[in-house]
């Protein structure tokens, strides 16, 4: 290669880098806020049952164990249909399939207002899981087509701060809607389910109209930006571990199943706290339903900050395992301390640490499979990790409800969640990324 050819190639690479940087800046501004809003709506419909329980359980005769089972059965429907849903998304495109998911889950979420007892509660929560199956892993898979590996943990963390912000919004909003009790002959929890399901339907219509399936369909990117982004994504794809490109081999990969086990334990703690936090705070008997809503928002706000900071640190250092282990350990410490707190303020502080540590795992965690897997294996592998791992979202709330009903307090339930996160911290150190 001559000197002039080398210089030309170097200039060409600089031009691609500049155009790709401009493209990624636009992608962050255009896509992430929209996907963020979608996940806020999804997570709100998933966890608002914890606030409904403040009125619903007593009104229609749902015990603590029945509530835990019903809250968690969402994940059984999610588990059964998630991998097929994500493979369909890959075939038909994100725009069509995510729109379908959102409209159907919004309809089921609103229909939860018609619950009349444990059986109908179980049925509608299961159907909500079926309707939402494929949404989260579909978005993670979708981000692969827009962000290179070096940008992915931060992008995923920013997207998933929606889970924490949904908690910030869910508390005051759900608490306020519960105060509508008696209006129009409906209970407050019925108003809450009805009104909080409608945004998902509206957002589903917006997805159908506006979400591009890949950079080539984005009208807000210039041709040069599309080409440069495609070039860096192709280079990134070629550098992945193609030994895992086959879907069947992915399903049998020990590394994938280790990630799945970590995610099971993570979900055990995350959804244990998400579904039970309102009742934990309410147990002190010093707050109204609106006060419980505002108090719970503090924990979720801290979780949002932790998710962004940890995701940014993980990307900057190019490191995942230690970040995962430290975050899971912080979550465990928070749960253990919360189990023995003797005042509302101290309880809230400990739970805030638990929520922040647990939630901060998501950015570095999802950057590992997103960078490890390629093409069809990414769609199936990510769905496998999320669907099987999310069974922890069934086990955590259900076991917590069983324990609370037997012991009549939350101490042993919180210790159990802490043990799950402590084991997850040890597993994180064994993950080869």
C-alpha cells in the first residue's frame, strides 16, 4: 500500500467515524426517549398491582399469599410466549410487532378493573403476561441494530431507567387515582387500572406510525449517516463471538444459562420489592395511600440515578462482571438492613439502597448477551435469558406472599430477597464476558 493510499484510507475512516458519531447522536435523541416512554407505560401496567393491593385485597377477599401468586403469575404467561414472540418480531419487524404488543397489553391492563376474586385476578394477570411477552427482549434486540457494542450498556441503562422512573410516576399517580374511590360507583383501584391501561393503546398506535425498523428506514438520518452507521455496526457484528451464532447451540450454551441464573435471582429481588413496596410502607400505619405513593417514588428515583451512573461507568471502563457483582451486593445489603429497620425513615432508606443496587445491574448485564450473540441467536438467546430469568419475578412475589402470610411481617421475606441478590453477586464473578 502506498503512502497516499494509506492516507486516503485513514481520511476515509475519519469521515466514517464523524458521520457515525453524528448518526449515533441523532439515534440517542430520536429513539431512546421514545423507547423510554414505551417502557414507562409497560412497567407502570406491570407493577401498579402493588398499589391496587392497598384497597383491592381487602375489598374482594385476596389473601397475602393469593396476591403474591397473582402478581407473579404474570411472568408465567410471559415465559411461555416470550421466545416465540421475539422470533416473530425478528420476522415481521419491530414496528408491527411492538405495536401489537402494546395495544393488546393496554386492553388487558384496563380490563383488570373487572377482577372479582382470586380466580379472575390470576386469569387477567396471566393474560397480561401473554400480551406483553416479547416486548423487553424485543427492544434489547432492536437496539443491536442501532448501537455498537461499546455504546450498548449506556443505551440499555438509559432505556431501562424507565423501570425506575415508572416507579417514580406510579407511586404518586396510583396513589392519587386510589383517592377516586367511590366516584361513579367504582373503587379507586378500578379507576387506576382503567386509566393506566389507556396510554399503552395510544403508544401502540404511535409505534405503528413512527418507529423505524432499522437505520435504513430512518428519515431523520442523512444517506451518509446511514452508510457510516451501517459500516460500524457491520464491523461490530463481525467481531462478535460467532461460535454462538447458531440458535440451538445458544440454547445449550453454559454461558447463556449462567446469565439466565443471574437474571432469575435479580428478578427475584427486583419484583419482590416492586410488588410489595407499597404494602411494606403501609404496614407502619403512619401514611395515607397518597403518602405511600410519594414515599415509594423516592426509592425508584434513586434507582434511576444508579442505573445511569453504573451503565456509563461500565461502558467507560469496558468492564461488566465487577460492576454486576458490586451492584448485586449493594442490593443484598439493602434488603438485609431493611429486614430489621425499626422506623419508616430507616426502612425507606434501606429499601432505597436495595432498589438502587438491584436496578443498577441492568446496563452492564444486558450488554453481555447483546455483545456475545449474533443475528437469530441474539433474538432467541436474549428472549431465553429474559423469559426463564423472569420466572424469578414469579418466584419472588409468590414466596414473599407465602412468607408474609405465615409470619405476619416482612422480615423473613426481605432476608430471602437479600439472599437471592447475594448469590447473584457471586454468580456475576463467574460470568465470562
